[in-house]
C-alpha cells in the first residue's frame, strides 16, 4: 500500500511540474503614443481580443494627448487629462514617465506612435522622431524584443495642404524663426503615399515592423463609406479603434481576426466587415 501511495505521489509531482513547464511565457506589450492610440480605448479592445485566444499576452500603455515620441523622452508631465496636457522640459538627472515605464520591465513588444506631422516634415523626422525611436530601443532591456511602428492615416484634410514647424520646435541647432515644411499635398491619395513613405523610411532605418493602418483605413473608407472610422478630423471613432485593434491583434499573434468572437458591442455586420479587411 505504501509503495502505491509513493508511486501516486511521484506521478502527481511530475504531472504538476509538467503542467507548470507547459504554461506559456507571459508576453508584455507596451504602447507608447498619444490620442491616436488611446482614443475609444483601443488598447483595452486589443486586450479583450488577446484574452480570448492568448491569455499570456498583456497590454500596457504610456499615452498622453498630443505628445510626440520625442516629447515622451524630453518632457516632464505636469498635468494631463484625456484632451489636454501641461509639460516642461526635463532637467538634468530627471527621467520622464515614459523613460521610467520602459525601464519598468523587459518589454517583449513595443508599439510606437507619433503624430503624423512629425514624420512628414523631413527635419522633424530626422532630428526628432528618429533619435527618439533609437533611444526607446536602447532603454528597453530586452535584446529579443519586437518593435512596431504605428503607421497612421490621412484624416480629413482640405487640400492643398502643407505642414510646417518653426525652428524653435526642432531644437537649438535650427533657426528659431525659419519654417521647415513638408512637401505640399494635393489630394488624399498623394497624402497617403507621402505618409506611408515617411513611416517606411523610419522603419527601415531602425529595423521596425510597420503597421498598415493608412492603407487599411483608406480601403475601408473607399469600399464602405457608411463605416465612419473617424470621430473628428483625425481621431478614430469606436469603429476605427476596433479596426486598429484588429490590425494589431493579427500583427502580434499571426492569427486571423475573423475568428474572434469579440465585437466590442458594435453592429455585428460592421464588425465582421472590419475584421475581414486586414490582409
């Protein structure tokens, strides 16, 4: 009898340890961005999708309204609400909230999003956004991490349009009173091409994966104009946020969003259409 009990104990011990060893590793994902990321709780939608199929993947975010990737690293947040932010430049020895967040753990995936204008102006892209991306990668203590660049959309624009920053916004090495501008955009198609090329240049320079939000938003709007992806001129509606979450779900998991049951309480048919638009 004692031998039987001993054998059962050994079997139970090995079964428990086998179960523990088979438990999937937790994968930590961090969004760094602004309202184009957090509007209508897109990261929370993504977490619900992942929880349906990949319970080991955890979403976190460090997002503030109107802030650029360079602002995440240069500015101390004094006050912040959903629509407004008050900042000051960090002083020597200080760390921003985003720097602290990045160093909080070894992030497996970091998704970076900055305002579209910041990448359309060549001087801003080269001297502000590109160094910020490099610093974010350097701050993350995970040599095997994946990095995704959030390629944004065109928004509602009155054409022709040109975006400009003053030298004051670009740093001390620039003439404070001079304007530095994007190429002039004359229509939506050319605007999207310029956006995509600008993000692609950053992705190539920094070995980043690139989302296809711009192209997918453009296709959905062209084929299904009744589906309103924007809440205002630039921010995603709930439908737009759901579409973004589906895009990231497929990028992170390599699984098909059409298999998800989660619909974010949206119209069933519209949710089905959005899930199917991701290539």
